[in-house]
C-alpha cells in the first residue's frame, strides 16, 4: 500500500471569477493552474509546470515584479 501526501494552495478572486491553484507531485514539480470562468460551465484552465530545480528562479522572477 502506498500513500501520497500533497500540498495544494488556491488563490481565488470571486469578484473577477478566477483562481490560481498550486500543487506539486512526487517529483517536486509544481503545477500552477489559472482557472477562469469558475461560475460558468465553459471555464478555461491554463497550466504551467515548473520543475523542482527551476522553482527558485521562478520565485526570483516574480519577486522582481514586486
């Protein structure tokens, strides 16, 4: 029997009907989903996969926009 422990984080903006969902897999790859149109049946999802060895570079790039 095997188990998987995962961490999921969601940032949701209900006023504008979108959310960012962050999750990771057993290899440390982080996936960021942008879900738009949450209230409709035809919402769109865009995903980016960030390899474990690139996460810090991704964070640094985002911090440069602060």
